[in-house]
């Protein structure tokens, strides 16, 4: 028996693929909408894939027809998208919307968008609860736009219950900015030494796509207005992540630890690096939805590493992951700078 009709916007994105799979397995009739209109080979045959550009005037309203029981939105980013959804309140039973941990600010008003120190994460409490202050809503940055989205959706109240999931560092196949690339590419390139800033102790809490999909599945079946963190059961240090990836590829790497930020340029700076830990509190998700993670970080790595290696086969990393280049720059794999610094480091130890 069907649990109802679920619409998924951004269905062929990283989290969307897993969410469609989880909802279909849970008995939902699923419509998977994306700009390309494609489908994942792992989806159930009953999933209906449609082509949709939600930013085209009236396109979403027309495509929804008589509506749906739950709309899952992976690609809502600002107030305009919030108003698009609230305008459909009579045709959507409830909504589940992906937000971001980038909305939080620390006691000094620092956030991911407005860091007061180079290479440093804001100084959040550990663990970081959903009650932590957020940046002011607005159109200026990614974080402020997400807050604006959240507030306008929550303002709809009972007219349209919405679960907002503040995602951590998303990982798994199909990521456009896969942080694991930092270590996987080095190993595939034969690098046997690495430098890690902040003593390798940086923590930026990840969330695997299957754990995000499980939160979506639970929220879809338990409508309500709430804000929840979305993260894995553990927040490994960057040194632990590096060692786990070594283990997947069967390699051994010497690690040179540096106290404090990158000693020169981007040497030792990884996509997880920061002076302060970012660890999300998952208590509320357990209490309100009965959430239990379906995988851990190390457990999920083999699939991710295999996918990354496949994407890099015969291609330059900048071609395979252009958004990674835009986010982190050419210095992400500046081996010449690393080797020069390591040579100076070795001379200094003599």
C-alpha cells in the first residue's frame, strides 16, 4: 500500500539520488524531478522521472498538477524559493527542505561566510545544537540566503509543515565538491607524504548521503515544522579521515603534522581544515524522528573512493570536478609547493 505521493526536486543530485531510493523503498509513489530529467540506475522501476526547471515561471505549479503529500526540496536556496513553496501550501501536504550548517554563527558573530581569522572555522560549542544563533537573513551570502529560506518557510506554520535539515559536510558518490578527493588523488598520484595543518586535529562533521536520505524518509512520514541537524554518527579528525582513505586503497602514508594554520600557501590545508571543531548535535533528530544513522564515515568510504577513482580515470581533476577548482583553487594539489616545504622541513630536522 502506497504511503502517498512524494515529489523530489533536484532528484539527480548527490542527496536526491539517495532520497528517491529511500522513499521508494519505504512505499512512497515518487516523482523525481530534475533539470535533466534523468534517472539513477538504482531507482525502483516505479519512480517517475520528469524534466523540470523550478526557476522557470509557473513550471513547478504546472508540473505538480493536483499536488503531492510531501515535497522534498534539495535545491531551495533563498527567499524566492521559499515563497514559491509557501505559495503552493494548498497543494503540498508537507515539505522537507535541505538547509545547511552554514547558517550558524558563534558568540562573536562569526560564521562560515564571515570568518575573522584565516583558515579558521567559527568557535562553535561542541556539539553544536539547533538552538545556536544563526546569521541574519538576507541575500548577501550562502548562509544568509539559507536563513532567509528557513524563516520564510517556518513562518507558514500549520498551513505547510516543513522539516529543515541543516546538513554538514556532505559526502558520498556524485558530489560536485568531494572533499575526499584531496587524499584520494594524492594516493593515486603516488604521493607517500602529506602535511596536515592544525596538528591533523581539525573536525568538520560529515554527513553521508544515505544518512541524509534516512532523515528525509523519516521526516516525510512524520510531518511537522522543525529544524534538525543532519550529520553522521561521528566527526572524525582530518588525520583519521586520511588514515581511513589510506586503508581503503591499501597504502601507507607518512604524515607531517604542523601546529596551527598552513605554514606556507595552501600546504597542509585540506577541505576539512580549521582552527576550531565543527561537530553537530544529533540529539534532536533522534528524539523527534527516531533517527538512527544507517552508516558511519569509514564504513561508507569504499564506495566513495571507488567512485572518485572512476571519475578521475583519464581526466584531469579540474575537468572532473570544476566546482572543486572554483571552491579551493589550483593550490589544492600544488605538489611543487608541498615538496619545497617538505625539503626545507627535512633540512631543519638535521
